[in-house]
């Protein structure tokens, strides 16, 4: 059991409000309902003479199937990411991905049908919405689907790509997560104590420079021990994505990321320009920090070092109060959401073997809730990941 500060037990999340377990009737019923909704969506696309004839029904089924799949997958993935050795979670992810193939297929067909309608009627989405004003509320969604349709392979090719991804890019990604979450390295030869790479990384904020340096070297040693499978994982994920992006007609993987992020090239260039312009300020800060901690030049393991003789500790309860207070200062609704997240145990903060590193947030649409995974270390920097 790990703790954020001495004597403190950190929380782990409660997933039972989503589903009691993989074997629970609620989980099985939700999977069956997902299959039925996907079938209904598929039938709607087959029987509609034109995609807009039943657009509102189709979008309703589209949203319902998407929410069901996201909810079920979130439950399986949170179980897996909290313990990548959980074989039941691994199996369930595989089963859900198999169901998800049919969902991906109908979404591909919907985009193709929508694009076909636009081509056959020789009109833009603006013209379509002028003729059907009741569909105006779906403008953004329809425009985005048409954009994706232009970057889509044939339905048969997309179906094959989705199926192959399970043993391609997705599988390589799962390997990387499993390696990272279970990797540890010897910390103390005398006692045989080992630390996970997540624990070693958290020592980058330790006030003792010798400990930071030692943790940095130990972490590098740990990564070198798995550099070959990690390299294959990275190449597998990125190679798979690059191949598909090329086949879909994207100029580059970056071009696809821009569309996914719903920004333009100009927006990205503006962001990068501001970063470049700000580099002198960051360099000045690092020089000042080096002087403050008494070194000529910062090493990598000094970047996150605390400044000052005493390092202020942030017990988890104090972090909770800080987060709720700051959220509420911005918006009462945000403050209430933060309070609910802590009270209903949405947060898994306890570092432990088998748990993935870093932090993420995942949504459970059906219960209108989220879950937050982090590895809290009792520092102010760790507070920002909660």
C-alpha cells in the first residue's frame, strides 16, 4: 500500500456505481442491449431511401450505441489500467472490441451514406439544412461526419482495418501499458527494496538532490532493461497509424491529429509560435531556479525539484480542499462536480504495482460520471494531476 504522505492512505476508486462486476446481470444486459441498438442502427441505414429521411432516428441510435459502448469499455479499461495483470479485464476488453467492430462498421456506412446523399443531390450541407431547417441543430455533427467521410477508405477496407487493429496497434499499446505498469528496479541492494518506475519518477520532486539523481539513473536502468519490447511497441502503434493515415488520404499523421483536435493548421502554428516566443522566459526561469537550488546548471532531474529549504507537503485531504475551493471560485457547478468526485470515489490516487503510470480521466456517459486515475505523491505538482 502506498501513501501520498507519511501515514496517509490514499483512495482507490469505486466502480460499482457503473457495474457491480463483469459477471453481474447489469453488465451482461448492457452488452446485449448494445448489440440490439447496433442492429437497429444498421437496419435504419439499410432501409432509409436517403440518409436524411430518418436522420433524427439514426442520430438517436448513433448516440445511444456510442454511449453504451463508451460506458462498457470505460468499465473494462479502468479495471485493466488499475491492474494490468487482471486477466478478466483483458478478456472483457477483447470481447468489447469485437462488439465494437459492428459499431465502427455502421458509423463508416453512415458517413458514406451521408457523403453519397450530398453528391447525389449536388449540394452542400448548407443547402441541405436550408431545405430541412429542423436538422439545423445537427449542423456541427453533420459537417464533421462529412469531413471524416472524405478521409475514409471503402467500407470493406475500413472493416478490415478495424478488425486488424485489435491485433495490431491496439495490441502493441496494451503491451506497452503492461510493461510500464509492472516494471520495477532495485532501489536498495542491502534490503532488496524495489521501486516501480512510477515511484522512481515521483522522486523527481524530492528535495534531496542525491535522491533525485539516484532515482533518475535507476529509472533509466529500468527502461534499458525493456528497451527492445518498448521500441517494438512504439513502432507497432505508430507504424499502424501511419499506414492507415496514408491509405485514408491524410497528408500526415499530424494532419489527422489536427482534424481530431478540431483545430486548423493556422491555430496549431499560432500555438507553436507562442511557445517559441516564450522559450527565453523559460530559460530565464531555469537559470534562476539553478541559482536558487545552488547548482550551476539544472540537470534533467532538477527540473521538478522543490525550491526552498523545506518542501511543503500536501496530504490528500488538503489537496481535496484546494481543488474544491479553486473549482468553486471559477464556477459553483464546477465546485459541486469536484465535491461529488471525491464523495463518490471517482479518483484512484494510490500508486501500486500493476497500475499504469501518469494520469487520465475517463467518462461513464450512462451515469453522467467520470473516473480519474493518478499516482499521487503528496506534492503540489501531484495535486495538479488529481
